[in-house]
């Protein structure tokens, strides 16, 4: 087939890729957006309560290598196999991160990524229900609001958190992140408002943006040390798309480094091991992988929860959703959260405490794939996420065949301080749930968390049940040091006309869920490509 020619070829229609492709098309560039997954026009993606189904049906389910820091149990890492990527199969929790995260990037040499520089991009993303102000946007494509459930369980958790010494914050995406708040979500009248749905519909020129789903990229086409296009498979045919200006990889933290490696860009020894011709010896490709460590605890209650649904609950769910865009079908899993510090001496939060007004089971099969469902017993879920993990993993290749998934090596609790601080987060959950307010509506914990009494018990519980939050970042980090894959303008060092624009660019993970920062990276990437930063 004759090569197609575009100004830009963007690989990956996820949270970052949909944004940058749409902004480039808005700026009168001819853009091809290649997405390996399918369409996001699916009921289980549109309706937030369908997230468990979306996990199963629209998920790459990449198997990871055994993690000795967590008993070597099998584990599949989630990645969205669909337009919108992880943003189409997540819980819709919208959190930007902390000012200190971005100022920290700038201190590492990433000029233009301090908080004041990225704030305009964050504002550009959203239409905030409270309207535009110093910190929030009022006319962006993504709709952001506070989740609507003000029920007794959520209000009681907030009261208990206050009793434990935490204070409320008016807007954790505004001036003050630290504190207690109802979760903010990217919903539009109860439906998922993700970048693939909103940017492509509301921003991109329909004449200039070509979206091709089920298009699996094999490698970047290079002439010398310049990117000129992408080779990909679509409908059983191997095809090529040429880029007059640039190739942009937005395939995500797990797939973008894999594409660089398949293209001969990465550590020389690793490429030679797999008989891939070396175009550029770039040792940092695939390194610096890191994650948030997540741990849940469950508590019994005598209150009515969706764990034991009544016949009237189903009727009400349909009515609430149809008439108001609310109710159970529009419900996010995380409904209240506390951004907190595990140690008072810290300058900013490192623990994210989350509350869900029903109990969850998380079963894992022998391939490591998890299945999240409401428990059959009345209860609540109270979770903790340690957001500043220190240990670093690696993305590499299983072989030269581009259809093979990435090799994922990550010891989530590999650093002793990460284990310590994840345990601290678990105890912070326990402290809030033991306050008088929650004690009135709970009746002890589920097993096995109920057995945690000693420090050794907590350590064992964390090693047995802590899991990744599915917020991987950092495998193509930007910076100015020798380990950096990208410069601060997201250009691959040593390769012309090639950038990476997704969560893999982060030198350090942000404080909280990573979907909003990924969309911001798409906005900043577009500004950098267009010379507007």
C-alpha cells in the first residue's frame, strides 16, 4: 500500500494522546492518531458503574514478573485497550497532584514544568462546576465536578476524619491539596468525561484528524537518527504512515518505552540481546518505572449498602441516572478522600486515604488478573495509597517480536522505607475508622485485616495485599541528567522529530491519581510542539 503522509503521527489515543492529537489538528495540522485498542463508544465505559466490566473487556492485562517484595504472587498490570486508555477504564477520580510535585520536577532541571507553568494547562483541560477562578478552568472540554453522594456513610467518614485531627479543604485541586474532601470526578451528567470522548468531539478539526482504532504500532520508522513515520498493523495488513513534522509516542508508560526499544533506541546490550539493530544507545529507556502502593481494608456495618441490593435499588438506579445523571450507575468507587502526611515533618502529603460506602472484594486468578466486585456482606472499604514510592523498576522486551507485551519488573515495596510508609498509611486508615463517629456505624473488620494487631501483622498484611494503583509513570523520564530519555521539551535525546508525551515522562510520580496529570502532559506537549510555551 502507498504510504500515507501526515504532518504528525501520534501513537496512542489515551489520556495524553487524544489531547495532543486534538490540539495539533485544532492548529490546522493534518494528524493521524493510531490506537491499538477499540472504540470507547461502549456502555461499560460511558457509565462509571461499569468499570468492573471495562477492566475485563478493555484491558491489556500485561503480566508482570514476580515481585519478591510481595511474596512473588502473579499479577497482571492494567492498561486501557481502548480509546482513552486508562482514562476509559479508571474510577474517574480527578486529582492534579501537589504544587510540590511540579516544583520538584523543575528543581531536577525540567524547565517549564514547575507548578506555575503547568497550571494554565490544567485550567485549559476542564470545565469546573464551581466556575473559573485563579486555580480552576471554566471552559475546557472535560467536565469536572464533585461526586454527588452526600449520604450518611460518607458524611460519617468525614466527621471521623475530623475527629482524627484532619481538616477539610475547600478544593484539593485548588490552593490547598491537603485535607478532607469529597472526591472530584470527570463526569458529564453522570457519564464518563474522558479525553478521548471530549477532546476529539469538542476540540479537533474533523477534517484534519484521522483516528484509526485497532491499529497496533510495531516501530518508529527512522532515517539515520531522524523519525520519519510509524509502521503499524491494521486489519491484518502491515502499513506505514509518514510524518512531515514529528512522530509522537503517547502509548503510555508500559508501551512507549517498548516502542522505542523495538525501534532500536535504548540500552545497547539489551537491544543486542534481542538482535535489534542499535540506532541509538540510550540507557534510560525503560528505567525509572515506579508506582503508587495501594492497600484496602474492609469494615462491617449494619447500614444498608449496595452489598445487599433491594429490588427498589435497581429501579431507583435507572430512574436517577435517566432523569438526573446520578445515583448508583453514576457512582465512583472512591467517594471521599484525605490527602495527608505520614510524618508531620514532611512538606507535603504522601498518603491518599480513600473511602467507599460499600465493601469490595478483589479476587486474583492464577494469571494475576483481578476481579473487583461488591462483597456479599454489608460493609465499607477504607483504603490507603502511598504516593511517593522510592523504589524503581524497569520496562524491557521479552523478544524482538513487536506483538509481545512489555516485560515489567517492579518491586513495589522493594525499598524498606516504602514498606514502612505503606504500613503507616494502613494504620492511618485504622485510626480514622476507630473514631467515635465511625465506631457507631461499623461492627469490626473483615478477615484477614481484622487479625492485624502487632507491627509484624501489619507488615505481613501489607506484603500480602498491597497492589499497584495502576498509576505507572517514569519509564521515559524527562530531565537533564544522563539517565533522562527526553529533554524538558519531551524530545527524545539524540533522535530528531520524535517526542514522547504521556505519563512515562514523569521524573517522579505525582501525589494522587495520574489521569489528570496525563491530560495536562498532553496539553503541555501540544504547546511545546507548536512553540507556544
